[in-house]
């Protein structure tokens, strides 16, 4: 059966390799990563060794040279095995795309070569305490100092905060008249002025090390700029947001596929001793499973359409990007909710170690509050459909 993301032979082979890695390494550590809320160091190391941290880095810099279709397929396979690992991968790849897009970042190619080798993990640090989920509107500012700048910021919800080697982050340009006059810059986390807080304790995605980060009097050289001064919104909306949106949509589909597979296995392998029948013999449970499968495949098909629009560069592509993220997040909520209902007490009480419905249920909820939230997406989609600017 053709893949819903229309993969070519090379992308399909990479997806198969990722599925094997997800089963052999990522899934093996996922329960413990979730239980102890610890970073999936083994899984991220395996991604680096397999070249997947450089999946979308150009081949002439040592990367695998893949595009959005392979990115989504890989993110989905990782989401199926461990959503925390998938979140780290999606943030890393989205930040890497911002670096690739830069015309001003010093040593850009050397940095991308390190990423391709699996020797550098990057992430996004856009949301701030002062503007909350409106990540496109930083309240932190760059202040001119000598040939460069200095900045202070209270960043929030930074994935891989204590483990990334760099942050792709943002601040208003000097003398900005609006938060949209922002600038994207690269901050190396080894700097003493960068202080992430340890100990993320969330409902779901418990291993993604999402934490607030304090930036205090950090010097930003001009060679650290990823975007032009005042052009940060362009990088956020034209590069980071599309990659993040399709990546998190694919990750949500991984959760859906895991829930469908776990539910089907439970219904087929569990039964009633006194009647000799299985749970799958109950029509209401089969109906729930059918609804889960249809909802999953409908959302995957929409992502496939969005990828085609992106590849063709159509004017409708941004609308499909926003729509597919919303559809996938809602699908993950609906499918994991149905899975918990279909599997009953065994899932609720965590008695299904080989089929962690309860963990999938919790992980799926993270997307609802992750910027841009579903409420933001509804507003953006409505504006796009009526010809209004997003901001």
C-alpha cells in the first residue's frame, strides 16, 4: 500500500530503518523515560548514530538531504514508539531548518556538518514568559553594544533545555516598534549567561526536558544572527512554523497508530473465560476501533495533501499546514480517548505494559496546549479563509 506521505524509494527506505530503530531502541526505553521524566539519551544518541539528526541537512554538508515528506514519516515512526523522543527530533529539525535558511550565521556550514554527524543537538527557544503561547511576539529585546548586542530573556517551554547544544531563539530588534520586528539568533548553551531550569514534571511528553530558560546579559554577535535584524517573523512564519506544524502533526499520527495497534491487539487477545468469547466479539468495541482507524487515516491523508501543496509551492500551502496540525492534534485526542474507553480498566490501571494506552492518552494532550494552540490555529485558519492577515 502506498505511504500516505507519498515517499520516494530513498525516503521509504529511511522510514523502514527508522521503524526498526524505533522498535529496537526507542520503544525499549520509552516506559522508563516516561516514568522517571528523564531525557531519552539512548534514543537521541541512536538517532545521531543513524544520521537522522541530519535527516534534512543538505547532502553536501554530510546530511541525508531529505525534505518534508521523509521528515514527517520519520517523526511519525518515532511518535509511535516514544512521543518524547519524537518531540526532541521535531524541535531539533525545525531549528535546523532555520539555521539552513540563514544568510548571516557565521560558521553555518560547519555547524550543519556537526548536526549531520549527530554531534550537535539544537532546539527552538521562542516562547517567553511575557507573551506565553504567542511565540511570534517576543518581549525580550536586543540592545546595541559595540559591534553586537546584549539581551535578557525569560524563555519558557524549551524542549531539550538541559541537553541541547544550541537554541534557535528570538528577541525584538533594537528600537523595535512592535514585537513582530524581531530577530532570530543562535545561542550556544555552554554560555554562562544561559540558565535552564532542571526537572520537567508534565502530564505527558515527560521525557522531552521542556523547561524555562533564563538568559541574563547574553552577548549576541552579528555572526550569531540567524535572520536579518527585524526579519525574525519571516523566519518564524515561513520556515520554523511550517516545519514544526507538519512535524508535530506526524508525531500525533504516530500516537494514533500506536493506539490503534494496541487496541486491536487487546481486543483480539483478551476475552471472557466464562463464555469463551473475545473482546473483539463485542460490536461496540469493534465500532470504537473502527472510528479510531478512520480518524487516523483521514488525518494522515490531510497531511499528505499538505506536503503536496508545500512541495508545489502553492498559495494554499500555508492554509493546509495550519489545517493539518489542527486535524492531527484533534485526531490524537479523539483516538487515544477511544482507546482508553475500548480497553477499559486494563488501560486505565496501566496493566498493559506492551500497549501503553494510558501513556499515549497523556502524551496526546500536550499538543493542545503547545503553541500555536488549537485556539490559535482556529483563528489563523479562519483569517486565512476570509482573506485577513494572520497578524
